[in-house]
């Protein structure tokens, strides 16, 4: 029997076809931006209603024609939607809840098509952790329908299920990993740079639309609506998700070789510190330690050199006024937690609810973190712990498969040596570990933070499968044999 030797490289789309798809994709995105600007000038009322639908249609087109561009587009919708909403509300009046905030969920839920398509063979592909988490959330959805109003359950379901679908999509399309890596590296580089700069500006001058939003929401934990008194949240919905996004972006910058990474780091770290999010600071340390200990010695030395250069740029900025006093005071609170009000509130919350949460076998179902007030508005109840939130909503029946799937994914991505030579893959799993570390302090498995958590877990799994395929194919070719290369989905 004879065997034909063939290339072991994964197939890629024809160059001209790929360029045409990219051009059409950017054309559609450009038209969407022009539509948004035109509506903002002419009719913000129309923009409120049309923006989610338009964003969804653009997402569908990109999902079908430009897979990598769709991923980048999805991230930017998450990063910017709260900022766009604030501009619209400032111009035409406060509306809460705003229909515009549905846009990132609708765009992300397009990946449900991937989940449905690959579900029959998900376990065989290594997607069991995602399936376990999905079943847990679906179980909590059914329980929620029994206990709460359907609108509350559906709204909370969006928070829980969107990150799972997105992460699964990145995982099963592991053949696109090189394109995804390039796209996401670029997206987070510019995210850190632009949102970092805006965050510093937000702290210094407190733009009118941000002050207007802070006054209307009455969120005193975000600071005061005055210059130099705001806890930075930049273009996002609150300091927490902003800090998690910046943490992820700053960890990714260690694997970036662009000249923009130095100014991006300066702006990003300063805004990150001004968010005053101590849990995210701790998560960054965890992620950095993971990066340092899981790279080859040559890459470790390069990383240490990068850290020193970034420190030389950031430390002087963080110590001068008006930044230094606020940042220093926040750091000093680590050594005096017994007098820190935020820490005391979290401790009391744990003591009050941990026994109740852990004794809830069936769970209350998702939907209990939202209520409808006397005016018919949706109001979110914040639980300062992802662990408590999971056991309250999912109970033991749901929490075990959900957290089990999460832990199993983490265990898988830290097995093998594939990430030691791929700094992006190493950063992806380090980001995931850093967010899991913070689950004790906040519900980071849902909404934007959840998209980052499950998204980077999916990327780390995709990197693992991609490198395993490359190594296996190389061995086959070196031995003079080959097997048919799988087609792109």
C-alpha cells in the first residue's frame, strides 16, 4: 500500500476571496457607523430602537462572511455600547432600561447557531465542559420560569448564556485560531489604548454625559460626578467590567510586539489603577505570575524586560498628582482591611448569605437578581460574589456541573506544553485563571466579564487543539505519510 505525501498545513480561504470578504465586512461596518452617526444627529429616539437590530444584522453578515472580523466586531460592541447609550441619553433624556443595551447580547447570541450545529459532536471534540455549563444554566432557566416573572428570567438568561455560546464558538472553530489570535490581539491593543485614554480624561474632567449618567443612576460607589472624584469606568458600564477588560488587555500586551504597546500600557495601567478595583488588581498579579511561570526561559526574559520598560513608563504617572493620592490611598487599604467599608460590606454579605446559598439544593433559578420596581423598571440586585450568585441561582444541582465545567476547562488548558511557545495562548489561560480568582469577590461569569472569561477559555482550548494538530501533522509528514486535512467549517 502506498501513501501520498501532502502538506500538513490547514487549508485557508483563497486570498482574493478572503480580501473581498474583508472589504465587504469593513464596508458593512462603515455603513453601520455612518447610520449610527446620522441617527444620533437627526433622531436619537430612532437610534435607541434601531441600534440593536442594526447591530444584529451586521453581526449576522460578519458571522457568515468574515469569521475573524465578526469576533473583533463583537468585542467592540461590548466595549462601546454603554458609552453610546450615555451619549444618547445625555442628548435626548434618560431612559432606563435602555433598549440599546440589548445590542451586545444579540450580536453574541448569533454564536448560538454554532452551538446548535456542533452540539451532537461537542463531547467527542472535547467540549464536554461547555455542555455541562450549558445544561446547568438551562436547568436554572427552567427553575426560574417557575419562581419569577418570565421577563426577569429571560433578561438574566442573556447574562448567563451569551458568554457560554461565545466561548464555545471560539473553541470549535480552532482551525481559525491564527486569525482569531491576530484579530483579538489587535482589538485589545486598541481597546487598552483608547479606553485607557478616555478613562484618564474621564477622571480629570468628568464629561457631562458621564456626570449625567452617574447622577441619574445614583450609584454612589462609582464616586462623585465631579472631576478628580470619579472611579473610572471609561466607555463601559461600571468600574468592575472596565477593570476586568483592562486586566485582560494589559496581560495580552505582554505578548504584543507593536510599537503602540508602550503608550497603550501607560494609558491603560493608569486608567486601570484609577478604576480602584482591588479584586482586578489582584487578578492581574495572578495572571502575571501564571504568565511568568509557564513560558520558555527565553520568553520569560523577554517578558521581564517588557515589565521593566512598562514600569518605567507607568510608575511616574501613577505617583504624580492628581493621580497619586487616590491610588496610594487605595493601595494602603490592603493593609487596613478591617477598617475598609467595602471589605466590611462584602464580609457581612458572605456571613449573611453563605449558609443560605449552600443549603439551597435545587436553587432559586436565574431571574432573582432582577426586580421590577413600582414604575415597571428593571432593577438589578448585585451580589458581591460569583460563588454565592451561582449557588443561589443554580443550587447544588446546577452549580456542580457549571463550576465543574469551568474547573475542568482550566485544568485542560494548563495541561501539555503547547502554550509555552505561544505567548498569546499562555496569556489566554492566564486571563481565565485571573478571572476565576476574582469570582469570590464578584459575579464575573456573566455579561461582559463572562464573555472575557469564557471567551479566553475557548481561545486557550482552540490554541491547544490547533498546536496539537500542527504537531501531529508534522510528525505524519516527517514519516512520509499524510492523512486528509479536515475542511474548514
